[in-house]
């Protein structure tokens, strides 16, 4: 665990609220260091996936636009050839 991660975990522990649940019979317990670190890694991975998914969609949209531009250009060339004939 890096010093920043350790600091984050200590902040998590300081902010943890063990308020009784279910009428006071059950208590929440803080996550272990390993579980907390794994959760942070999962969250970071999910954000990366979301970001890359958005980038891939944008790329796909650009490719579709490029294809449309090629079709328009080809259509304009054909029109020009017909007009010159």
C-alpha cells in the first residue's frame, strides 16, 4: 500500500460510521485494508472502462462520419462526370 493509499484508508476509518443496523442488533464493520484497496482498484478500473468506452464510441462515430463523407464525395464525382458528359 502506498503512502497515499494508507492515508486514504486512515481517512476512511476516521469517517466510518458503525451505526447499529436492523434495530440495533447488527453493526457495520469497516473494510480491511485489502478489501478497501480492492474496492478502490475496482472503482478506478470501472472509470477507465467507462472512459475508454466513450472514446471507442466517439471513434466509431468518426469512422461512420468518414464513411458518409466518402459516399458524398463519390456521389459528387458521379454528378460532375454526368454533367461533363
